[in-house]
C-alpha cells in the first residue's frame, strides 16, 4: 500500500496519480470535430439554397423561352398580312404588346423596356404558361446584301434580299419572384 501512496504503479500497471492529459487531448479533438461538423452543416445549407435558386431560375427561364417561342410563331403571319397589303403594321389595331419604331407603322412607338409594366395593357400573355408574357416590335424592313462566289452564277454577283425585322422580348417569372427576360431578332423575307 505504501507504494500506491507514493505514486507507484499498482498490480495492474496503472498509475495511481493521473494528471488528466488524455482527457484534455480528447476534449480538444472533440472540440475540433464539432467545429468541422458545424462548418459542414453550414456548407450543406448553402448548397441547398444554391440548388433551390437554380431550380427557380430555370423555371423562370423556361417560362420566358416558351413565351418567346409563341411570339416567334406569330411573326410569319404578321409579315404575310403586311406584304399582301391586307393591313399596315398598326400597333393600336393589333392591340397590346405590339410596338414599332417611329416611321415604320401607324400610331406606333418604340418599345421602352424600362417602363414596361408587363401587364395586359402593354404585353401579350402566353396562352398556357403562367407568368410569361411577350411583346413584338416591328423594326422596319432592311436589305441584306451578299456576294455569291459560286462559279455557275459568276464570281462576285451581288444578291440582295429584303427582310422584315422584328424584335421579340419575353419575360418569364417564377412564383418566388425570380424574373428572366429574353430577346430575339427575327427576320422574315419580304414577299415570301
């Protein structure tokens, strides 16, 4: 017993007077592992927010793209009626969502995206996609010139085509408020 009282080892080889070094090292490792777990948890939440944001933006983009496709499908009929002399590009007669630059149509004004409300008074709703609208702006007609280097026709023969030019702008919104605006230029050969 005297050996144990003096700090000597007992019969099992275990020191009788422990200083707690193992406990201290264990606590430090536990603290470091807790800190690493907390950081990984924060990173996981951030990744979830990023994935949700990407999904919301994708839905808004698809809504805008769907509206743009519907607007593009209307342009050939507009140009055909325009070329046949049935109608002028009259923004007021066509209704909300139709614009034109000055001098290209009747009672038209150029589109101002900064003041566009994207409601029934200034844009067209897509027929099936919710929260997607579009506008069609007639930019006039232009002549496209090309040089054909085909030997059969003759080198350097100039060819030109007159086209109607339209600017289409669509807007898609997702329920959370995410908004995507797309723009496209469409040219339709005049008289075709």
